[in-house]
């Protein structure tokens, strides 16, 4: 499958609500400055394996990373992983973590934030 970008995806569309395992990126429009609204929209899904934030504002990136309900957050990159970092999702995207020390701590809710700045 070739990498695919889906633009102008609305929240009600399947692409915005399903957990896709493939080279797919969705891009959804949002109002400039509505960071909390974007976070609420992202958290409205029942899944939370990974998310990506692209911005020049490192403070905004860290704010979104802290508030988005996903097990892994990539900042200004995507799918760049480290085998020592725990991997696993929140909500319906998995239980517990694989890899790293976190694999032993299934009762914690751990988030990984990867930043390329």
C-alpha cells in the first residue's frame, strides 16, 4: 500500500474514528488558536494508540502532548521509535505496555512524547 494523506477529514468520517494500521495520515481542519478544541476532538475517539503534533511552538507541543489521550505522541515527526521506550495505547488501543521497564508496570498510564525540534 502506498502512503496516503486524507485531507479535510471531518470528525464523523470513518477515517477519523477508526484505528487504521497502514501508511495513512488524516488532516482535519481546525480554527487557529483552538488548541483545547483540537485536543477535545482528538480525545473523543475510543482509540488512543498514537498521535502526532506538528508545530513550531514547543510549549504548545508539550501542552498538547500532556493533554491528548494517546499512549505515544510524536512531535514534528512520526513513527520514530526507540526499542527501550514503552509502547502501547490508551482506551480501546490496548492494555499494558510492551518493551522497556513499563512492560512490568501494567497498572500505570504512561505516555511517550517524541520531539524533534
